[in-house]
């Protein structure tokens, strides 16, 4: 890939971290995205959201949301390398839309829908898109199932944190 010409160079904000259990993975993703953008000649503005929800600049100084929005408005686009709730669930897309800031990725509705795996399965099924058989487990129904995979013995941390239902492929469970 060749570097963009000076007139094609973009200033891109890359947001990493996040206020959820996928914080560290998101930091690694943001680092890789920023490095790739810089390698092809774009300017990047690195921002981080810490686990408590505080925004930080590239030097890890806390700047808060209001200043973060001012910084984002100086950029041509935002690349949110955030994973999980309060990131890829449409919340950052909503923030960018409300502030009038262009961003890369799914819009608010698509991000929110994709985070709800059961709703996504229902939509896919309604569109005749095949999905693996699954059962919706809630706090009420989950105790009546045993799981065959140690890693699937409890809801994902993000589901536990929000008390949201979660679905598990049939091959990973049996009714007690």
C-alpha cells in the first residue's frame, strides 16, 4: 500500500480502552489500528477511555468527555477500536452522531442490535439467514442447564455485569 498524497492525508482519532471487561483487548486493537494508519501516512490522535469511563489523551492525562469531544471535532474521522458494551454497542457511534463527528463502523442501531446476540439471531432468521441452533438463557433458566465446555460454564463477563440474557450453541449444553 502506498502512502496517501499530502492532500489525501487524514487526521483520524483512534479510541481504545473502554469501560468493560474487554478494555485490554481494545487497547491492543487501538494500538494496531493507529500504527497501521500512521504507516500509510495518516495523522492519528490517540484517545483512551479508562475502565472507570474517564477519557485520556495520548500522554494518558485525563481530559474528560467535553474536551475529548473538542479533540474529536478536530479530526476528519473517528475510529473507535472499542470492544463490548459502551463501545461497539452503538454508544460511541451515538456520541459521534450527536456531536456531528464522522466515524468509521456500524451505526447506532446496527451496533446495538449486534451486541444483542439473541435479537441478532431473530433478525437473521426472519431474513432466512441460517444460524446455529441455540437456547436463550436468562438468570431464571440458566441454572437448569449443565455446560460441556469449561469456558461456557457461566455467562460472559459482560452478560453477568448487565444481567442480560445470553445464548449458547446447543452442542455446549444439556438439560439437567
